[in-house]
């Protein structure tokens, strides 16, 4: 007799997650809460239905009665590092007070946490969620601050204390290793910057002269031997001249990119609406529809952000130029921690499989014959936004257009970025 088959059922992963003993919170890339464990709800005195779908820092603001509170700032910086690097980020112990429900007296309760933030990717390697995991170390910190060493008082807490000490030791080791790696990377960066300075000097002085000579002699040959050259000869000489000019433009773009990493940021309040409209007035005539939604003001280096808008709007014009009815939309939206700007077009689009290459130097997803360019413009956009402490990303589909986004921190003073 054939053995009876026992049906297999997929486990309820949401139920497993919510009932696990750890303190876990899942966020989307807008820092909106999408899932939470029961243990986290208990530790933070919150209810699932009251926090799901809300922005993280709307649910967990800083204690307004503590002028030194920096929990939201530190946590936001950690989450942004995860989004920018795609790697987990271990934070030192944070003082981050929790708001008590009204039926428990209201106000804020002092809490200390040991957080770790990790990325969650989909099958295509795109960042979809952030996993925020914390350990409540309030009792341990209080014992340390109070200096309680009496055996009778500590006996009941010794096991918990030991476990927390071990975990904190491991966290300290992680931070020490990260600091060591950061120091090494800074040394490598200094060496790379020195090499870049030498390269920039060489490009400026040694490459321009032969390029000018190539263009000049090709022009002279075309003019002096015009009667002896046929149409194909003239076409080939024009290719030489066009290629030398393209190389010159590429050199200019590379020099511009290299200077972005060295020039100090000059941050001021910027009327982004006025800046974008100013850039658009200086663009070549556009035969399609252009729409500007309301754009919030921000703080940053006006010259550098102006270049961002030039590059993004130029790309939108260029890649929508072959559409039957070209259309471009510039829009924005704000949250508690950042302002996000978008430039959307209905042009050539791109294959999302190559998204990782899009903001790298010399990476082109369309041939130069179809759409001229040097492949440096989006790298400049990414460099400028990164220097402002923001992030940049894109969405697209072949033949259906693309949307380029960049986000800048809300209310940032810029002091940290200026001293990076």
C-alpha cells in the first residue's frame, strides 16, 4: 500500500515574524513602518494598528523636554548609510526616550537602546526594506550610571547584566573594526586624491594641445585640399574633428567631476522653484509639454544643485526628443526627514537590470549615435547629491520613459557636510 502523503503547508511568515522574541521593525525606503514584532510593540508601548503605515519619526519623535536629544538624528544618519552603502550599520548605545500612552500618564520615559539596521533586497538586488533591530539596555545603563556594585542588589540582575555586557562587547568590537576600516579607507582616499590631482594637471595641460592640433590640422586639410578630396574624404575628416571635440568635452566633464570632490560646499537657503525655472529658461527650445509642480525650498550649494538640474533636465529633453508627444514633469514631495525631487519623462527609458551602472562614470545605456553624450552627467548628479548628504535613484522601462529622483535632508544646516 502506498504510504499516505502528508500535505505540506507554507508557514505564515508574518505570524512568525510578529511573534519572534526579538525587537524588530521593518521600514520601506521612505522610512514608513510596514511591519513590527510584538516584542517591539511591548517595549515601545505602542499598538500595531496605530503605527503601521506611518513615518518612523512621526511615531517616535525626540523627547521635546530633553534639549540634548539626538536619537532621531543619529538613527536617520544610520538608516541613510544603509540605503547608500547597501550594508548593515551597527550603532553605539543610544538614548532615545519613548512616549508613554495617555492612559499611562503621558510624557516620555527614558530608554537606552543598542540598534542594528540592515538592508533587505528583492530577487533583482534592489533595496526594498530596512530591518531595524534593537535591544533595550536601559537597566544595564542605569546600573552603570548609578555605580551599583553591591552583590545583594546585583544578584538578581547578574545574568542579564552579563549577557548585555557580552553583547555590548561584541558591538564595540564591530565598531572598532569599522573605525579601523574607515581609517584605512581614508588613507586610500587621500592617496587617490593625490593621484587625481596629478591626473587633472596632466589632462589640463598635456591632452588639450594634441586635441587642438588634431582638430586644427583636420580643418586645414579639409580646406586646402578641398578640390582633391571626394565626399567620403570630407566625411572622414569631419568624423576626426567631431571625435576630437567629443574628447575635449569629455575632458571638461571629467575635470568638472574631479573638482566636485574638492571644492568646499557653500550652503544657503535655496528657492528651488526659482532655480529650476531659471535653468529651464536657459535650455534649448523644447517641442513638448513641460510641467513644474510646486517645489519646496531647501538648503544647499546653489551652484552645484544648479548643475544637478541642468544635467537632469538636459537628459529628459534629450531622451524624450524622439517621442511623438514629448512630456516632462518636475515634482517634489516632503517628509519629516527629507525632501524628494523628481524629473519624469516619456522618452527612451532604460532596462532596470542595468540600474546599478546608471550613475557610474562612462556608463551609457544608449549608443552615442542615438543620443549624444559623454556618460558623465549622471555621475556628476550622484556626486553632488552625495556631498549634500542625500541620495539619488531612478526608475525606467524601455520605450516608456524614466523618472530620476534625488532626496536632500530636511532642515540640514550643512555643517557636517562641509567638514566631511
